[in-house]
C-alpha cells in the first residue's frame, strides 16, 4: 500500500513538472480540433438546403473526430509529442549529476521507470480526451451530435493513443540505448527509418543489377515497413485499425517496454553523456548502418557513371566515411577516426561481396525459368493494351498488376517458350549482341506450388515466339480478363452500346435490342480470336463502347442518364474497344443496325490531306555503354504536299492509320505525317492526325517526294 501511494505521489509530481508538455499539446490540439471544426462549420454556405448543410456538418465532425488519413494532423501532432515526451521523460539519464541524484533516493529503479513511462502516456491521453470532448461540444452547438459520433470519438481516441504509445515506447527504447539527447533523436530516427531504407536499398540493387527485375510488394517493402513504428501507424491510418493490427501494436509496445525496462536496470550511471550506453549494441548498430551506407554509395557512383569500377570506389568510400563518422560520434574524439579498423575491413568485405554478387548475378536471377511441373498457375502481360480500364474508381491505374493477378493462362508451355526466348535475348542484350527491330516489355508471373509468386520482366522482341504469344493471346479465358468489356452481360452491353468511326463523333447504335445483342455477340467472338499477328497488319477503323450500367456515369458525370449523342471525353477512352477491318461479322451486324463503318477510309467527308515527309538518314554506327550497337539517325526538315483530288484522297485513306488508334502494334511508316481535314455533318471542319500503314504508301506520293 505504501508503495502504491509513493508511486502515485511521484507520478503526480512528474506530471506537474511536465506541465509545459500538457500546455503545448493542449494548445496545438485545441486549434487543430475544436477551433478548426468551428471554422469549417462557419464556412459552410448557409444558402444551401438545410439537409445539405447538416450533411456537410456531419461529415466534417466525423473527419475531425475520426481516425484515418482524411485528417492526419492529430496523429502527426501526437507522433511528434511521442518523440518529445519520450526523450524528455528520461532526460535525467543523460546527465550524470541527475542520474546520481535520482538513483540515490530510496526508490527502486523499476518505480522510477514506471513513473516516467506512465507520465508520458497520461499527459497526452488526458489532453487529447479534452480536445475530443471540446470537438463534441462544437458538434452539439452545430446540432450534429449523435450517439454514433460519440462512439466514433471514443474509438478514435483509443486508436490514436495506441499509435501514440507505439511510437512513444520505441522512443523510450532509443533513449535507453543512448546517453545524449542528440543521440536519442538519432536513435529514434534509426528505429523509424532503418528497415524501410534497407528495403528501398535492396529494391534499388535489384533494379540496377537484374535485367528482368519486376518490382512488386515483397518482403523488403512490406514486412520491413511493418517492422517500424511509423510504418505501422501509417498502415493503420490508411487501412483501418483491425483487431489483428491492435494485437500486433500491443505486442510491439510490450516488447519495447520489456527491453527498455531491462536496459534501464542494466544501464550504468557512467553512460550519461556518452553517445551510446552499451558497448556491444553500439557495435551491432554501427555495422547495421555502415553496410547500407556503403551499398548506397556504391549504387550512387555506379548509377552516375554506369561502371562497376566506380561502384567499387563508391563502396569503399561509403564504408570508410560512414565508419569514421560513426566512430567520431561514438567517442566525441577525432583521434578515434580510424579505430576498429578490423570491423571496418569486415564491413567493406561484406559490401563488396554483396555488390559483386548482384552485379554478376551469382544466383542466376535473370536466367530463372521454372519447370512446367513446378507451376501451379501463371499469367502474362504483353503491354499491348495499356488503354483498357480495369478499375472504374481509378481509371489511370495501370492494368499490368491486374492482368498478372487475374489473367490465368492454360498454355503453360507457350508461356515458358516466351520466357525462355526472353532469357536468351536478355543474354544477348548483356553481351551487346541484341539486333532485333522491336523491343516489347513482357512481364510474367509464376505461381509455384506452395503459393509463392515469382515475377520476371523481359525487354524482348516477340517475333521469334509470335506463334506462342498468339496461342496465349487468343485464349478466350485470357482475352475475357484482358478485355473486360467482352465479358459483360449482353443485355447490359447492348443497352449502353455506342459506335465511333475514326475521326467522327460517337453515337448510340440504333436498332432493336436483338440487333444490338447480335453486334455484341459478333464482337465477342472476333475480339476473342484477335491475335497479335493480326494487330501488326491492320489498324482499327472504329471503336465500340462497351460499358456496364454501374460505370456509365463515367461518360458524363454531370448527366448520368447519358444523352443520345455521346460527348467525346478522355474519361471513357478505356471503354472504347477497337473494331478492325477483319471483324466482318461485327461490321455486318452494325450495318444491320444502320451503322456504316470505315467511312473515313473511303475518303468520305475528307476535303484534303496534308502529307509531311521527313526523311530519316542514318549516319554513324555507335556502341552504347551496355555494348549494344545502334545507328544514329538524322531527321531532315519535313517536305509538305497537300492533296485535294478525290481519287488521290481515296488512295491515301486506304493506307491511313490514326495516331489515336488503340493498337500500338500496327506497323507504320514513321517518315510520313498525315493531317486529314474532315467536314462534319453540321459543316464544321476537324483534323485527324496519323500516318501510313507499313508498305501502304501510294506510288504517286513516293514519286512526288522523290522529285
């Protein structure tokens, strides 16, 4: 009982000594929560309907009082306070006189630790609780206080305080390892940044060393982030505080608390004023810092000069400089600059071994090819359909990860054939013997038996394995994932069906529901059978809009009912699926609905075509730093000729391909630029830019420019 009374007496005295912390936290939280809430309420336009005003106030109250990334200022203030109080509560450990005084009193060390640790939690928790109460009072004044808001405030208080204690406990742990305030701050930074920095370093090493590396969520950028208190807090705010995460926080807090208490009891009084309180941990931390610094320096110099020699120089310089700086910080004496040279040599050996093993691919990362029997499932992205929208909530999101996750293929031998060719071309690229015309970016994902996923990305020309690529690309199951528009419910697709001829406006497809369904069925069949080989030979003549009822608001957010004429808008380009000249069934079905396709290719409504010819002249053969031979190309000033004869226009348009086509594979004549002038039905003129298909330049054009 006497011990308990003494604990609370000491705790009260400590809280009074830290009144400045309560005042500082209260002032900042007062302005960030109730004052900010009141200001936002006053800024809501009173001219709106009452229900809109109340709805805006409720959302504002939930944002201010809630926990999450929508209003992170509260967590930022608490995180800064955790670092300040964590160091301030145990600042007496950094002064020998104060340590001798505290430890000479008839109070056990465990009690001193408990008093200071508890004080650093009680002060901000009580101040933050008052700030939440003041915010709820503002909500009551604004007539939006409700039981749900009170419950939300209580839950948010708990979540914020769990996060606070997490950061606070690791700050205290950093204080236990160190003997000065500056060292404590640096130690806290190490606890917060070390593992994410190592993860980023490994990612950079892989990206720079491996030709087939593909960055994905992995051990280094997920688990390493979870090992830091700051990373855990950020994930909790963005993803929510679930029960499992709270348990992880509690385990982390008690782990840091237990280690801190152990170190506090073992900490010698002589550690006050020294950079590090314990010799062995200081050496381990030094090694943990020197090796990453050496690798980072090696990467920097190698990236700047693209040379292994400079990478080795950077490794040596990084190890020596970082080791010397840490020794000076540890001993506060420049004379100890080169002490522990054996440890420095060992760190240098490790850094050089890691650097060289990555550079020479000792583990054969680039040559990895699993056996067919080891693969549970696999997927591939040819990077040919980047225009497709897969996530209506984020229309700019890359589809590569979606395809690798969902585009399961059945023809594993075809995939392994492509990957094997990618490995072969990668080896040629490394030797400087790569001599293909095109470079595609092909990414594969193997899900091995056991569930482990392995990714590889190849810069390669698909031509040697185009048959294998076609087998995968024309697989109906793969194509349905690649083109989600052809997997819609047919009544829904037919309801929203629209067509756009190249260069013209997009309009609804007329006709009966049965006729539109026939168009959709024909397109499903022909789009599924479309191969990469075909796409090289022909360009789309138009586009079908294939979109669900759920997503059609994207077409015109201001008018969810969608007018008869679709407005040209970048927002729905990802839902426009190309129609090719070889899609004869689709073209016939559209014709049955009264839609004429490919009108621009006949020269209809084209008043003139301006052709600019820029001759490309090769001069000089060069070899780049990777050993790849290439020719330097000089582009001459363009020569321009305008054609307005109807017969010539028809010939020109037969080989025309628009730059806006959703087909990056089509072979073109890059020396020609065409500007096609169209006259629309309302009399207005518009221009469409493009070029010629490969080997489809009319003879009279060639002759005109030869002159």
